[in-house]
C-alpha cells in the first residue's frame, strides 16, 4: 500500500533475520520476543552464500533452515535470501516498520555492524539474547565430543521439593527453567496460554503438569496421538515428522503430544557424546513447534500402556518412524494395536548423526569458523561497549 508515493509501514508487522543454522531454542527465543512486539512476525533467512562469506559455512541448507523457521509457532512468514546486512528497503518491501535483534552486536565480513542503518533510522528494537546457547556452541560440542552439557534425570524427590517451593538443585526445575517453559508454551501471540508441559518421574510412575495449556483446545471428545524420541539437534527430519503428524491428527480431531527422552536414556542407546543438546534444550526446541499440543519431559524410552494411561485423554495411536533396534521399544504398544508408523516424507532419512557427520567431514572448515567467531566476538564486544557508553550519555 502506498501513501503519498511512500510505503505505508505496519506498526504491528515485525521483522527479524538471521542464519537460523540448527533449530536451537535461542532462535526460538528471539522469534518469541520479536512476536511479542507486534501481531505479525516476518523472519528473514540468509542464503548459504551470504553466511559462508560473512560467518563461515552453514551446517544446514537454506531449504532446511526455512523448514525450521516456518515450523516455529510465532513465525507468520519466512523470507528466504534475506540480506546479511539488514536493508531498510527490504523492510519497506514487506511493510515492516521495526527490526528486532538481541542485545549483542552482529558484524559482517568487514567487521561492520549489520544493523547500523536501521539503528540510525530508529527502526531497531533490542531484546534479550538467550544465554548459553548458539550454533557455535553446538558445533564445539561435536568437535570436542563433550558430555559436560548433560543434565541429571529429574527424580520424584526433585519434583516434590519443587512442588513444595523448596530449594532445588536440578536445573530442569529451577525458577528460570519453569519461566522458560511457560514462555515457550505460549500460543501464536507469544503471550497467552497455548500448549501443555508435563514432566514424567520414573520412580513413582507419575505425570506432573508443569504448564497448563489453553483448555478451550482440549475438548473432552478429543483423543491423543503420541510420538516420542530424543529430538536431538531438532532437525528437519524431526520438524517435518511433527508437521506430518499434525496433518493426520487434524483430520481425526486429535491432539499431538510429544515425549522427549532424558539425556541418560538417549546416551544409553546412541553412545558417544549424544545427545548433542541436553534435555532442557531439546524440550524447548520441541515446545516451540507449531505442530504440537504438548510435551512430556523425561518421557520413558519404552512407552507402556500404564504410562500412556497417565496422559489426560485416551491415547488412541502411538506414532514413530522406522526403528532398527533389536529391543523394540514399541513392542508393547504394537501388541495393543496402538502403534502406527509415520508416513514417508522428504527428510525421513535425515538423522542427528547425519548432521554431526556434516560437521566432522568438514572439520577444518568448522574449526576455522570457530576461530573466526572468536575474532569477531572480540570486535563485537568492543563495539557493544562503545554503543552502551553512547546510550548512557
């Protein structure tokens, strides 16, 4: 729309852009905060060539990264090939008045601030950057085979202490974690209740509701379609599987509940330093998906009839992709006639191991990327200090 030969910008249409390499919860957190500033969120996704030039080789392709962005509950529209240096003309094209970015400086290949132009125009909104997670961190874990990120299993005692408001050491139930669950469980507006968060404790075989969903969506006549897994690195394989299940569930008036297994269970079956993401990180990745109605944190590796009966509605089907394990975790649900294999889709052969192999096969390139990130990080921190000092004066 034009007004006096000028584009009419929409106050409620917010822009955010980035690489979005690996669908980690830091990306989701940025999109969530951006969405809270308006009623529409347009997400620009940089091309593979732009990332290679300014940052280093991306692990995921543009098409794969777009699938992740489109699957986020707070994304209204994904824009492929957005320029690495944010261009006000592109914002005008999509009628987005403001750009949102975290409280860190992002620089291009020349070391210049990617957002300087929009900052100078007063079209820049700062939000809090999600701490302790980045694509660089995840690549580092792969290269170093680190297990330092693993989290202990939540015990019944942990939950009892949490329920009574007593101090708790397990990071999964600390106040900041609960706050994050509630935020990532919000509906499309990023503010109101949306999906449910449950926690399963093994010792007493109990399911605890951590975050209440929008109950208007949980009609008594509904049924549950259940799917579980590790969801490590939350790849397009996982995302499109949930998208496929969402379509099946909608045809049958069913809810989609996703079980996310704990670190020790995943490691026992995958070995090495898997999972690359810990349970908290993986739970948030699944929780932000627009294709689900709830998650179960620390879901059992083998879903039994007794466990499924704990869920708030009847579980009529348990879905999963092909499994090669000799000790079939779905043997019991198969004997009950509940099991159904998820249909084929474009990324059904893409595994966490495939993504890690991409990194390891290009180890030298990614090691150079890590070094480059270190150099850029120093420069970006210097620029942040200068900008902070200017804002104080």
